[in-house]
């Protein structure tokens, strides 16, 4: 995978992603290639956050939460697909209670570990994980970063979602599980994978 130009950093307030403070810990390798590629992953996540945040803010201003949920449904997958094509990464957002993207077996195991780490007192913004894993003969670098639930998230993900908004969410996401969160919960995680540059 060719090295990409660093993408413009930003934070996605709606997912409370504290990118600047992301640790690069708990992995199986700390060599320079892994460190450099993790920085590329973080830049891709930052670019996703910047783009989606801007579109969500515009939608909220124009049409409130009903318009914002449409942006999440239509634009978030497109933004991720465009960034994946540019970077060569596979960027996903997943959760133990997903709205759109169910966790794979390995992502579920990491998410369960994230919940245990938070329960043991680790702040959500410090919860991250990576490993180098051989998959189908290819060495891959896997990375996950926990996403905290903030107050702004509760409009669509909380315990008391407006009935009209909930009906629209259910229409767009018939298998939705992503409600009932409280501020400070782990909402899910970013998951990024790609072949490891040696």
C-alpha cells in the first residue's frame, strides 16, 4: 500500500473521537512500519470525522435530527468508501449494539475487551488496540479506537428518542440496536485494517 498524504486532522464531536490523544498500545508490534501506518489510520479517521461532522452540522441547521439521520444513512457510507479508496484502508464503524455495521468476530472480541477496560476505570478516550495478523497469507495491521457517547449523540442513540425520529431510524435501519445509550458509554469503535507496509 502506498503511503498517502496526511489528511487534514479534525474531531468528530458526534462520536467524541479524541484522535489527538489516541494511544498506540496493546499491539503485537511496535516497529516503525506499524507506528507509521497507525498514524495513517488516524489521519483517515480524522478526515472521516471532519467530513461527516460538517455535513451533519449543515443538516441539523437545515432540517434538524430528521435531516441528520438521512445524512448518516446516505453520506457516512459514501464518505468511508471514498476515504478507503484514497487510502487503501478498510475503515468501518461498528458496535456491540450496531445501527448499520455488525461487528466481525474479532471486532466483537475487541469491543468486549473495551467494555471491560472502561469498567475497570480506563477513560474511553484512551481505549485503543492494534495487532498484526496474517490473513490469507497477507500480513495485516488491525486497529480499533473506542467511540464515547456524548450528550449530542443521545438525540438518536439515547434512551428517550423522539417517537417520530425513532420511526424514521427504524425505517432506515430495520435491524437497529443502537439506542438506549447513556452519556459516557462506549457507543462503538472505529475499526481500520490494511495490508502492513514492510
